[in-house]
C-alpha cells in the first residue's frame, strides 16, 4: 500500500476519482496505485503536479546499498510560494489527525487564530486526547522581536501583534498537556509540527513570514531535514521562558 499517496490525497481533500480524471486514467488504475503499484513516469509526473508534491516523496527511489541515508528530497511533501497560499483545510486536517505532539515556533502566529477562531479550543481538545501541545511565541519585550520589527519596517507593531495573538491562547494555560513559552532568539524559520508532518516557513530579511515560502516535510528517518528542524525547535524551547500573563501587563490589541 502507498501510505504516502493515501495521506496526501486526504490532506489535499482529493478523491481517487478526481485524481483519475486529472490523470486521464481509469479509477481502478488509481486504486492500484494506492495499493502499491508504481505508475508510468508520465502518470507519476501528473499526479505529483496535481497534488503539488514532490514525485520522489510519493515514489522514493530504491535505496542503494552504499551506506548513504536520509535523502532530504524524499521528505518534501510539497512546497508553497508563500505561507498565505497554504489551504486552510491543510492546517485543520493536520491538527485533527495529530496523535502525539503539536509544536509551534513563531514570532506572532496571529494568522493561526484569525483563520480559525476555535484554535485554542481545538488544541485543548487534542491535549485532552493525549496530544502534547507546545507553543513558542516571540517575547514581545525582547531584543529579537525589536530587531525583527525594525527589519520589517514596522517598529513596535510586531510586539503589539504578539500580545494580541497571545490573548487567544490564554485558555490553554491551565489545560494539562499544554504549554506556552516566549523566546528571545533570532528566528530563521517559523515551524509548525504535527507528529511526523512539519511545515517550515523560512524568513526572508525585511519581509513578513506570510509572504515567504513554505516547505511541507514528512519525517522519513533520523538523518534528514525533518529532525534537523525539530532539533532547532527543541533548542529554542529549552531557552524560552514560561508565559505568565499576569506578569506581562495588559496585552495590546492588534491585527495581523
């Protein structure tokens, strides 16, 4: 069975019949692909193009016995021109399907709550089901946020956006399995981990994160890109401080 093809179809909300139509093949043919049969090269190309994923993720090349491991290309599920172009359904399906852990590393992350007003309730529900939830935002009074605000040309606005974003997540603080921390580190990427799926949003100097590209990675083994980014989250998380709203003053209101 091709579990990767099954997973991408579910995440994209594409029915096997729709994929068959896009590739101009019989639905039974798509059924055989889902069962593990490798399509003809021209069909592999059309499937990858239609689903916006890398062909090598859906059908990895056989591993050679040369001792080489962790080909990063096999971890790339898809790419997006910018974070804003990631479908809302993708964020929701990843959140719903997570069984073990959700990790978020951002400066403000306002879009998560603005695109899904129930995000705090949903995260609390996932935690009640045993999912570990860790959210790490920029320290609105820290030097890293001040520097980023200057680089983007928005001054103190970034700190205000973070305070506004945090108000959405206050209900998570008493929930078992949920933690919210503040970091004061240079952020090269925003990270969104849902079990073995990781959305990496690189930061381009002077531009807001929403305007920058996004990579969707799927963990293959312990020697690839996924684990490198996951380890960077752990490093920032370890140096971050717990968010204590009563010690932060009154959060300012703002919009992303």
